[in-house]
C-alpha cells in the first residue's frame, strides 16, 4: 500500500501498515482528511475495501467519511452519532422544501 505521508504531520509515518492498530490509526487519518474535503485517492480506496475487519473493530461514529466509505463498499450501516443521522444534503432539502424524488431531474 502507498501510505499518504501527508496524513502524518505529527509523527514519522510507519514504513508499512502491519498491525490492526496501525491500520486503525491510518483509517482514522484518512477519514479525518476526507471529512475536511480531501478524499482518498483510488489506490487507497481499493486498499481500504479489503479492511472490513478494521472498519468493524474500530468504528468512527462521528465521521461522515467513515459512513460514506462503508456505503461505497456495500457494507451494512453502523450506528451514527445522532446529529449524523441524515446526510447534510437531505437536511438542506428538507429545510428548503425539496422532495426526495430525484426523478423530476431526469
């Protein structure tokens, strides 16, 4: 795996992600960057797709990116923090009176 070195501003990055703890730390860093508008590259996404055990063992209920990645990979949803119960676009749609029906745009 190509480790994104920019995700380690606070310490020296590991040479390899071998342990479950190292993978969990990397997942946290990837999700944190994604939550702030820096999505992971395709290679990282392909690698993370194989980390279901890490996602399941170390959930990040406050990270929208974590829940997005689980959805992208087709994995079951896990509990979110209450304020993350709906994606932001759905909240805005409700506030502005738009329906869920996207067929009107097709």
